C-alpha cells in the first residue's frame, strides 16, 4: 500500500506541475491569472497531491520494516521526510498566490518554483534509493 500511495503522489506531482507549464506555453510565455480555470485546476491538483503525500506518510508506517525501507535506511527516509515538509510549505505558498492582490507576488512565485524544484529532487532521490534498495534486497 505504501508503494502505491507513493507512486500515486509522484504522478500527482507531475500532473499538477504540467498545468501551469502548459498555460505558459499556450499563452506565449505569460502566466495564468490566479482565478483562471487552469490555475484553479492546478490548485485542486496541488491540494490533492498534498493529501496523497499525507496518505503515503501514514501508510508507510507499517512498511518501515520492509526490505526496501531497511536497505535504503536514512538515505531513503530523510529525503522523503524533507520532501513532505517542503510540500507542506509549497502548498502554503501556493495558497497565498491565490490572492490576486498579493504584494510580494514575484517573490512568492519564485519561492513557489524553488520549492517545487526542491520537491522534485527530494522525491526522485527518495524513490530512487527505495527502488535501488528493493532490487538489492
């Protein structure tokens, strides 16, 4: 179950990230307005991603003794835990960006992008180590 929820969360991250990128491509490099339908979809997908990540965190507890988890050890668990914490921060920043009158919008957008990229790196490291450990053990 932990593996399933983890892969579902990873897929949700990818799908949620594709939405604003598609908007930029379709609009010739311009960002979507916070109230536009695609950005509202991005918000819903982002919140769903957070829920899936939480579900993964809860379902992983019984699997902590699995061969992949023990073989991966802290090298697998630390990026996963950090990824979850960064995802929570990313969600909070994203919810702030829904405010059309946000004063520090440029700074918040950059932080939102930085946390998104950090999540991708941490999730890739987390999953990569677990897959590697699962094949070894």
